C-alpha cells in the first residue's frame, strides 16, 4: 500500500501536489493525512496552498481538517502562519471548533508571541 509520505518524497511541483490532493475527493481523515505528510516533509507553504485549494473546493469539510492543518503548522514552528490561516478560515466562515482556536493559542504561547499575565490568574 502506498502512503502519502512515499508519494511526497519525490520533488513534484506545488501545482502537481495540489492537483493530486484536489483530485482525491476523499474523507477528512485522508485529507488530513495527506496534508500532514506534506507538512512533515518540510513543505509548509505547499501544505497551506493545498489546504486552501481543498477547502475552497470542499467548503463543507468538518473542523478536523482545519484543526489538522493548524496543528501541523504549529508543530513545524509556524505559529504565526497558523494564526493567519485561522483568520482566513474565520473570514470564509468555515466550520471551526474550539480545538482550532486552542491549537493556535497554544502555538502562540509556545513561540512567546503572546505574553502571559499571571496577575489575572
């Protein structure tokens, strides 16, 4: 069985990757797995382009796809990109849940982009 990480080991262009993911028309778990493999191979921007393409062509996708992509960005150290992606998803009125917001907040705290005010606790 061929997995997504084996497919992305080759160096196809970003347009080829996006076309491949778009053509799949699979469930949310498979989309997240494909995007996760792409991100883990160090192609964070390719992941975002593919994510945008998938969400535009399938706006009814559930929050799991959004949370998976945001989590991938945070794990790769791209917390600000995760915040920007979250803002775009909010603006597009995609189905988001509290997990999406928590992932981005966690990444911002971890990257020290948000200061904690311990007096409020």
